């Protein structure tokens, strides 16, 4: 399994404090069947600055430590970038950390505030899309604004965003409301990736297997698919696919078409694309 969202670098956000804790988390991930991780420290203006160049070297040090300890895990530099105008400055200075590539687009793990959907989010996402950047919205099922009005996911689908669900949401770790929303999103094909969002070895561990098993069971799948191409640049060049009907929304490249959120209803296409689920 590949984990696209986790906090394993020490001392730069609310993840582990030191290399000992980082290595404990890495061993736990490895034991769980995770073979690659994109490390995604918070990038949050005024809280956790973390421009790419400030931690890229730390990722190399971590890989060397993992190799030295015979922990069979590959790590890449990424970031969980808070939605704000700071993104523009980071982009202009080459300091915006991406998850990797999907086709010819770069994928940006984009975090919204937990309590609401900020005004102006759409404008910033439009700006990103013009730069061939596809936002992957981090754990929307835990955002209070989306919990209150899940149909607002449509706005992000129409803008060409994908969604990443937290593994713990599927197994009930973030409460029944987040769990219900996470499962509905999966059922409706509105999930590109499930990730651990691990912060420690306790309540927020780097564990995907429990959610994986639950998804296979509840969605009556034989197995999940995760494809991966060769790593490139500072992130993983990946193609993720949770199931035959769960993949990055957005229709043809460069277009903002996708599938519409209809609570309790079936998925149908927006913008004239026929056929619904892929
Ligand atoms: Fe996170």
C-alpha cells in the first residue's frame, strides 16, 4: 500500500518530535503493509511555514536512516498545504510541495480549515487549475462545512478537484458523521485515495490495513487496485485506483467535469459526459 498523506518528519509540525518517534512510526507503517509514503508536513502560513526547501533534505536523511535500520519503506517529499493566498507566493518561488504527478498534472494536497469552507476557495482553485495543478482535497469528510452541506462537494468536483479520505474515518475513528460521509463518498465514486494522515503511533497511527479490509468487505470487492509508476522529481508519480468505480474525478484532462454529489442517489455526470461511473 502507498500512503499519500502522513506526518512523519520530526519537529516540523504536530507529528513526531524526534527521529526515534519517526522511526517507530515508519516501522509501524511497514508492519501494516505500507511500502511507500509521501511525507506531507503541514504548510500553514504563520503556523507551520515549511517551504519545500526547508525539509527536502530531511526526507533524504530519513530515507538513509530507514535503509540503515533495514526498514523497507520508501519516502518522498510532499506537503499538506493549507488553503490560503500564501500558495501563490510558494508557487512563484518554487517552494510549493506537491504530492507528485498524475498524467501531466501536478497533484497538490490541499487542506481547508476544519470548521468551514472559506470564501474565495473557488477562485484560488481556479488559479491552480490554470497552472495544471489538480487539488486533492484532504479529508473533506472531516470538514464541518461539508458535513453540514455535503452537496457542496459538487463545487469542488466541478472545479476539477479530487478527494482524499482518511482511513480512520472509514473505521469510525472520527465519529459517526465523518464515517457516514466517508462511506457515502466512496459509494458515489468521490474518492481518489484513502490515506492515514498519521501523526503518531497512538491515536493517529500510520495504518491503512483496517480501512482496506473494511472497504473490500463492505463494497464487495475482491481487492483494491493501486498502480504506481516510477518515482520522479520530489514526489511520487502515482496512479491510484481504489476500485473499478472509484477514481479521480474530472473527466478529460484540463476540464472541470466530474460527477455530481447526490445524497442517497446515484452518481451521474456533470457537463455532458455520459456513463456515470468509470
Ligand atoms: Fe494531515
